[in-house]
C-alpha cells in the first residue's frame, strides 16, 4: 500500500546534495558555528546544557539554558532548545516563536537549525526536513547536527537513515557518548543486538559515573529478553544516582514484562512517590494499571485507569486523561462500553484543542483509530467509515509518520473486522510494529493461506518486550498459546529469556 506522500521522510532525508555545494563550502562553513551564543559565559552554559540534554538529563539542561538566557537573551538556539526540553506546552510554543523571530538575524547554521527543529515542533515536516538536509550538507563536520538528525530519524522509525547519521557523528568524534547511545537503540530496534551491545559498552565506558548509560543498557537488554541483566543495570544506575527516575521506572516495567506483576506494582509505587511532577505520577499510575491486564484482571485494570483519568482531570492534564480513557477503551471487551470510554477521551481532548501539538494529534489519532475499529466490530460500518475519514484528514494535515501508521492500523483493523483479509494485509504491514496490528496480520496471513509468514510474525510478536497496553493485551496471551504447543516451546523460552 502506498499513500500519496508515503516515505516522504526517508526520501527527503537521503536526497544527496550536489557536489558543487560541498566544493564551494569553506572550511569555516563545514564546521559548526563557532559561537551559538554571543556571551562566552552563556556559551559554556549552552554546551553544558546540550551535553545534559543529549544524555537525557532534561532538567539539568533546562537549568543551564535558562541561566545562559539571562546572559544572552537574544540567542535563537537557547530559546529553541528550551522549547525542545520544557514539558510546559505554553513555554514550548512561546520559546519556539522567540527562536524563529531571532533566527532572522542569525548565522546560516542557526537559521537552518531553528527552521528544522521548530518546523518539526509545528508538524511542518516538508520544510523542516529540507532544512535538516541543508544543515547536514552545509556543515558536514558538525557532530551535533548529525546526532540530532540521527536521533530524530530513529524516533521516526527510520532506523537505517538514523544509523547512518549517528555513525557519522561517532566518526567525527569517537568519544561522543550520546551518539553511541542512540546508535545502540537504532541497532536494537532492527534486531541487531550484537552491534547494539557493542555500542552500549562504548557508551558506558565513556560515562562511567552517569546513570543514563546503565539505564539505556538495561532497556536494550530488556528488549532482547534478558530481564535479569536488565534489572542489574537499572539498579547500578540507581546506585550512581538514587534519584534517577527513569531507572526506577525501568525496574517496574521490567518486572511487568517478566510477568511478576505484584513486584511491578511495588516498584511503580516507588516511582510514583519519587516523581518530581504530577504528570510523571499519573503516567506511572497508568503503567501500573496495565499489570492487571497481564494478570487477566480487566476490571481491576479499568478501575485503576479510571482513577488515573480522574487524577489527570483534576490536575488539568487533558492529554493524560485522554490516554487513560483510550487505554480503557482498548481493554474493555464490550464495544458499546468501549465507545463510551472513547467519548470521554474526546471530551478530554476538547479541553486541549485550542493549542494542538504533535502529542495532541497523536493521542487524537489513536482515539480515532480505536473508535473506527470498534464501530466496525459492532457492525456500524457507516460510522466507522466516518471515523476513518477524520483520521485521514488529520494525517493529511500533519504529514507525520506516526499518524500515517495510526491510519494504516485503523484501515487494517476495519478490513479485518469485515473479514476482508486480503485488503487488510497491506495496511497492517504498514503498521507492523504495533502488537494489535501484528496480531491482526497473523490472522490475515493465516486466512489468506500464508501460514509460513504467519509463523515468522508470531515468533517476532512473542519476542516483543514493550511496556505498553497493546503489548499487555496481545503478547502474554500469545506466549501462553505458544507454550502449549510442544514444537514452539523451546523457541518461546529463548525469546523470553527462559534459558538464562
């Protein structure tokens, strides 16, 4: 299946620049702009903040950049990076706008950086990616530009393109710790754990006193099904910094994926108590609620999610409220009750519709997706079609790759509900990283007579270790099924770390 703009990100990101462009670039142009801020003191604070930001110490980054801004309030990059790091949507918007205004009189390097990253923040992907390509071409020795491009491409699930940029960053500076971290994730997401672990070894070697390398190592080990060693690395991170919340959450998520849900809830409670913000507390509570899904206790899961949704409403956090409602809609087996939960999610989104963001559109898309599939499953084809049209309009408005996958998953789910397996397959393949779409694709392959393809995907799905509601709904049940099949039992043990 192809959309009119399908593959846009890959194509634009990999378009080669004419050789003449490099020929006329001076050595000065090829390097990163020497002074991203005008004040020497502000410049040092900017660099310290950048290193912190790249290694996931967001608050430290913000503290340094805000201090730098007091010394140099007219630096577009300081305003830009604050907009990227702050969790406050109003500050995101105001700082991004300030960066755009100030960039008009900045260097070419800074203008392109602002156009790229602010464009992504505003979901203006075509001009944003063009600016990214121009920046990479004009400043081939800028390791930070290569890093940011590689990380962004990784987040768009463009792992091959992301790997290319991140390897380039490590070639420019073999001690560029953050680039080794992101490179490891690119390898891991493609199943290349040998190279992922090698990159992780390099990352931990470069930053032995930083908790983030240990946390990243733990997450990649967990992805590979090595839960025991994952827990060891998370705990090592907490020994380095007991307040590093990502590691505490990692421990809880790992127990949940192992099937030890009681221990997971205990660890989630620790994370909630240690959380520094209300949004973090509510997000961890949502994660904790999913443990009941894995225990096949949907009523308790729904009750816990309902509590989290009410907490989000009281705290005026509409996106988190909508996420909790959407999770309830996925868990609820009755289609009509599921639709009522989706009505609640829409009401929550209405409270945030005055300042839509990429995150808002993604939550909105996921709500529309579940609604379309549930309506189709309930036999209301006309209403389901209307939901698909709304989702398509949203996709065409933003041109985001995540929304494209949501639309594909919705289309595939609707065709599957109508037993149109051949038509469902290309759409579900487009969203083949989502456990619900993977499960649907296995069914569609089997019905279409492609048993071998279904078997391969079944094993891939059983190996999926993501702490998400979709994984909780699909993977534990599949593993139980495989465990009951003698010829597949050995495979299952290896996939889930049972042979360790």
